[in-house]
C-alpha cells in the first residue's frame, strides 16, 4: 500500500493549505532560509521558503503577471528595471517579454533560491538566461542605498516581512527606492493578504504614501497564498496606473489584460475602509483618484 504524503502550510494558527506530495525534490537550509521544492499532485512543482508557499507551476501566473505588467504598463517607456527578491525568476520572465527593456537587475540575497529554480522550475526560471539580466547576490536594502536615479521601475518581489525580508517593508528602504528611481519612476511591492495581514498592509501603504506623491493599491487572486486574495502597493512620482501609458502589450498572457489592469484597482469597501482608517482622510485622494 502506498503511503500518502501531504504538505501543510499553516496559513494562520487555525487554518492550513494541504497538498498531496508526489516527491520532495529539494530540501536544504542555506545561510538565509530553508528551501524546499515539492512536486505536488494538484499544483505541480512548488517552491516553499521557510515553510511558506512562494510559487507553484499551476498558479504562479496570477502573481507574476500582476506584479510585473501593472507597473511596466503604467510607465510609458520602461528601459531599466530592478527586481528585489524574486530569485525564482518569475518576475524576470515577465519583464523579459518587453523588447524596449534594455537592462534588468535582479538583487536576490540567496543564491540557493536561484539554483533551486534553475534546476527544478525551468518554466518559471528560464529567463534568468536573458542577456539583458544582471544578477546581484546582495541584501536588497544594502543595494538600494547605493543607487541614485537609476531605474524606471522597481519591483519588490519579497517573501513575508519576517527575518531576511523585514527590512524590505520599512521606511528607510522605501526612501532608498524613491531615490533609486528616475523622474517618472514606478515602485510596486507585494503587500500580502488584505484579510490576514491587515495591519501590515495598512502600515506599509502608509509608509509608502508618506514618501511618494501618488500611491495606489490593487488586488488579484493567488489561489495558493493565504486567503487566496493578494495585494500590491504601487507608487509613482508622476504617472497614474489608472491611465496606463504603455502601448506595448506582451502576447500570450494568462491573467493580465488591460481590463484586468484597471479593474484590479477597484477596491472592495472593506479594503478601502481598512486603508482609510490608517491614513486619515487628508491622504484619501490617493485611493479615490477618478
Ligand atoms: N513572494 C510572496 C509570497 C508570500 C506567500 N506567503 C505565504 N505563503 N504565506 C512570492 C515570490 C514569487 N516570485
């Protein structure tokens, strides 16, 4: 009789996501974190960092398309793009679809994530071979402070704000990003679940909107992430994502479309209220433009 193996991420102390596992392809500890790649029956290969599901072959496209195409099409002419975190290569793959992008920089703290993705997740990581890409193995927080006026778009594809990623959710880091961005620059950061991470989401939105002239929140589903509903905070120096300026739309996308782009900024009342509670009505225009 075959033994059944299941992996459970405890998304809250009282709720878990369980997947039946065919095979554990990798399980190792690096200097930074515990890395696992599991082959699951439901979602195919899945990357798990410190016990938290980062991406699966079955549903990575929701997150990777939305964290990339929304900012890249908000900027009228993205040439130089920085990704912080993102060692699995999913965001780099989406950026590499744009012919006008000349330079992609990936700043990942843990070379172990890049190695794992190259070896076990080729459909997510293949663009790590794009000749326009430079990979820097460094803490994104240290890296950003040395950059001035260098990028059109910065994408923060981090893990949860614990341990190594904590510094990527603080005011000094976002100030660094502001200075690293060129004049028409756009920042996007993954900001967790609006259901399970309310305080973090509110605090992060508040920090970013205290630095950038314009700050927006958008949502998309990610079936394997806690609560299944995910948020992204997008901030700009000039442009509005509600009127996307980019005229290039990559072919073959599976979740992103121009209609989804605009629709994703429509916030359910419980999310709007949550943010308004934190930022006070004087900054409320940031949420209600148009
Ligand atoms: N980064 C955000 C993953 C957060 C998931 N949280 C969790 N499972 N508790 C994803 C990186 C993908 N490139």
